[in-house]
């Protein structure tokens, strides 16, 4: 194989690996300036899946799931105007999936659910809020 072609292929593979690792790690932003030798990395917000979006507070376990960086600590917060926020902390598994499955009594009404993740000393912003409706089944 031509030496120049081999070098080009090496660069392409190296860029693909580095780019893929950045995507897999949830890199949202990398900042660097010529005068700064350190590179700051901002981790992305975790995702939240809610299905169904109705929670029968007296009869069911609250079940929320989502994705984050592998092994990240995920803080999930439920908040409703006039009530004390409820927080849960879980660890994402080796592929980044996390689950909250808890018996909890939420007052009736609409609760905002948001999450953030911590990887080492880095903490993400809060995710976009989702809404879960807490109701009493009759």
C-alpha cells in the first residue's frame, strides 16, 4: 500500500475514533484557546422517558427511565407548585440506561420531571422538563 494512502487512512480512522468517543461520552461542548492548555468538557443532559404520563399515586410505583453517560449518577427531580420537590438518585448502567422505580405518594396534579447527570466532578444542566399527571383512581 502506498505510504501516503496509509497515512491518510490512519488519520481518517483516528478522527472517526475520537469523534465517536466524543459522541458516545455525551460531549456537548469543548472549549480551548491558544492561551489555555486545559480543555473544558461539558456533559449533556440525560434523557427521560415517561410512559404512560399518568401516575396513580395510591396504587402504582413511579416508573421513570432514561439514558445518560455510562455509570453516571443521575439525579431526578419532580416538582409541583406549592409542594416540596421530590428527588431520586440512581446510577446509570454500563450502557447508560437508568431507572427510577419507587413507591411514592405525589399529591394530585401536574408534576414537572427533570434530570441531570454527574460524571466525576462534572455536572450537566437540567434536562428539559417532562410532565407527569398524578391522579387518584376511583
